[in-house]
């Protein structure tokens, strides 16, 4: 504690001396001897010229110069832990002499066959070693490893444009193999793929094919199984799945088998077999939901009826809550014969349902058509 007090007094004394110097001759900023080494986490607002750091002693603003040694740490993203040796500049600021990072080894195995290069900007949700990377195709989640090659990158900060070569890991995340600076505005061209033509089927520099998400899928590929719950942002063609490792985005396309996981309302628990597509997204090979076990019920098929409404948020794999003009109906999904014009049901989806009564006094859906 006394050591921290001495350090703070020394810094204050340094600032006081600098103020006198500036008042006397308006000298330009110059780096001096190392004053101290501070430890903290990077704060939002950090850019290539200014490091905002949260330390135990309080918030600090430290200038980053052309001569700052960043060889031991090029990652300055929110929540990243760093150590900074600082000097006192004649401009009244502390200046970073050297920045060092703290990293953890990863035990994840990478699939070299899934190599792809994407261009985009680092989003504001990025924290620690998980990048939220904004591309024209959508938001990707890419993990940083201690082995990530950053020789082509000056500093990694939010809102700047980069090329990232990544591979799918055994944890179902993409992992950054290498990162390099890209020209500002590059993300708006070439479909977001580094050096790729802005047409479906174009090939990027890494030899991967650029496709619109959901346009095609691979066949006879190895899949991984992930379990999680449906998130609010889920759409008919894109499942947002909340897992223990974070939120995944999984494309639902023509090849997805959703017979056992049709209902994608928020909070539904799912198990998804997925694989990496040629568009750099994960694609669902099959979706399985949780369905209540029930005995076979005798149905009265002599007088079927139809009703039109929208899928309610409480819908499950076993029971469809349908909001209609006459109120909310509950229809069991144990006897469905056909589903037309869609693979999955999301909240608010408009459906026409042919149904009958069962001897259990429930309505049972037979044929469902989406609009």
C-alpha cells in the first residue's frame, strides 16, 4: 500500500514538473525514463493513439507513440489485461514505453480444412479474447489464441478494419490464425472476403469459396453437436443459440433436418448437429428439441377444421400456441402429417393449421402451412 502511495506521489510530482516546463518554454512532448509499470484492463474508447486503462488506483489515460514497444501485446480490446511501463512526457501525459499482455494457453484443436479469410471491423461487444467481427454477411464470433499471428497488424482495437484468417476449432468457434490491417472501407467491398469477387461462388485469397449464408450447404461432412437455448434474435434462416461458451449463429438451410426441432421460440432447449459451410457460417445438419412423451391418442378425423394465426412465444415442440383473431389456441403437435413453406416455426410466424379433436379433449394439428 505504501509503495502505491509513493508511486502516485512520484507521478503527481512528475506532472507538476512538466507543467512548470510547459509554462516556461512550451516544449514539445518527449519521452523520459521509465517512471513506473502499471497493471490494469483496457477500457472502451482506446484507440491507436491513446490507451484508456482501468487500474486499482483508478482510471488512466496513456499515450501510445510511434516508438511504443507493442511486440509483446498488440491486443488492446476492452477487458484485455495488460501491463504498461510508462514515462512522463513534456506534454502533461504519461506515455507508454512498452505494453505487455496476459494470455492463457488454448487446448482447442483447429480444423485446417476450414481455412477462410474475412474482412470486417471489430464490434463494440468484443471483450477479452472473443472478437465480435462485423462483416457484410453478418456478425461473426472469433476467438483469439496465444498462437494467433499478428505480424501484419499494428494494434488490434475496436472499430478498425482487419483481415482475419480463421479456422473452426473443436469448441465450435472460429479461431483467428492470423490478423492483418486492412484498408479502411475494405469491408464495404468484395463481399467481406479478402480479395474475393463480389459474386456468389467467388474464391478468396485463402482458397475458400464465398457464398451467401444459407445459399448452399456441404454434404457428407463431419458435424459437431452443440446444445443450448434459442435466443430472441432467431429468424427462420438463422438460429441464434445461447450455449455455455457464448452465443452461436447457425444457418438453417434447405439441407437442415428440423423434423425433431421445428419450434424455435425463445428459451427452447435444442441440440444441433452442425458443420462449417463454405460461407464461413456454421450450418445446421439437424435440429432436435425437447418433446414431451405421450401415449397415442385416438383422433376424430371426421370433421377437420382450419385456423389461421401467428406462433406464440410459449410454443414448445409438443404444444403450439397459436394467436388468432378469436384468441389463443393450443394445438398438440404429436400427429403432424405435413409442414409446408417452412422448416421451423419462430415467434410471430403466420400459419394456417388443419386440426382435429382428440379423445384427450385437445386439438391436434395435422397439416401446417406457413405464409
